[in-house]
C-alpha cells in the first residue's frame, strides 16, 4: 500500500505556511510565559523605578502565606465541582438528546447557546438571579425558608461561582458528548438488549467505554477551564469575596498583580499555576488514560 506524500518544490514554502501559527505562539504564549518566569525572580516597586533580583524569595513567601494556601484549597474545590458537574450534566443532556426524535435540532441548538456567552456576561446573569435584593432565585429560596446571601456567606458565594462556571461549560461538553454518542453503533446496543441488559447496564457496559476517549479529553479540558478561564466569572460575581472565600488562584494572580501591584509575587503565582496545570495534565495522560479504551 502506497502512501501519498506532498512534495513542496520550494523548501521555504512549508515554513512560510506555518510561520503565522509560530508567530502567534511566540507572541501570545512563549514570550509572556518567559517574561513572567523572569519577573518571578524580581522584586519591583509599583512604578518600576527599582528592581532587585531576589532568586526564589517570591516563591518562599507565597508558600508561607496562609492566604495563598487558602486559595489553593478554594481552587481545588472549585475545579473538582465544576469538572464533575459540567461533564455529568452534559452527558445526561446528550443522552437525552439522542432519545429526542422530533425537535432534536432545536433541543441541541438551545443547549449550545450558552457557550456563545462571554464568561463575564455569564457571571453577571447569575449574579442578578441570585442577588439577595433583586434576584428571582434568591427570592424563591427565601420563600422556601433558605436564607441566601452570597455577599456575606462564603458557602453561598462558592455555590454561585460553581453554578455559573458549570452552566457556561455544559454547552461545550454537550457538543462533544453528543457527537461521541452518535458515533456508537446501534447494533451493539441492540445486541446488549437481546442479551437481556437493561438501558442503564447497556450504557455503562457498552456505550460509556466507547466514549471514554471523549470523556477523558473533556475532563482534561474542564480542569484547564476551571483553572484559567473562569476569571471573568469570579470577577463579575464575587470578586473573590466575601473575605476572599472565592479567591481562586487565577483571580489571586490578578488581585496581587493589578490591585496590589506586587508584580514579582503575581508573576511567581502565574508560574506556579502554569506548572500545576501542566503537571495535572501529564498525570492524567500518564495514569488516567490507561483506563481509556481507544
């Protein structure tokens, strides 16, 4: 069997074709990452008039700071809840979409719409609904005897950002799960039904193993999303409050760098956050992927 190969008569042409992507990667990833790494070893005043090279002093101060360690705990709880809830709900909705015969396209389109909403807008929408003074959801909770006030209750604030971040990500997960479920041969499910397996058993023994690559991919993406892309949601809903109870790592980078003007500490935090996400991704590919059936 012969494989077709594309031969470029001009050896420079392939490099020219990939040059825009390389340029984008260098300008928007490698250069900022390198700058943050170098700046994490510096101590600067707020106006940049004086700079001292302090080696690992910024990192040592971070791990000795109880507020930073609290942000670690907030981020862990937030990332786990958002990942589990968004993937589980999206899988249930995708399975339901597979059973809808009429209006299935309308059903899928309505579920996809939230993905087009910007994170900050999503945060504001949920902030209005849960606002203790004017929010319809807060009013309904009070009528059921639940005292909701995310402005003073740390648990309520964490629930609010988890709900907003989960709602924003469900659409993305739904698209991939729906495509994965549509690719599962119906003959396999029919064979399981003939053997006497019920719908739940057929799903977990036949369907779910076949869509495990998609599930694994979405778990990785959702963890990265919770770590990085939820800044707009937190900033629009709680701004890390009350009493920094919802200050996750990515928001603390912003708060210390842009509000506190502690540039060295903020750069060190961004480096640590990047290392954490890379490490988590590597661990998942090293150990979790073994259970994935391709």
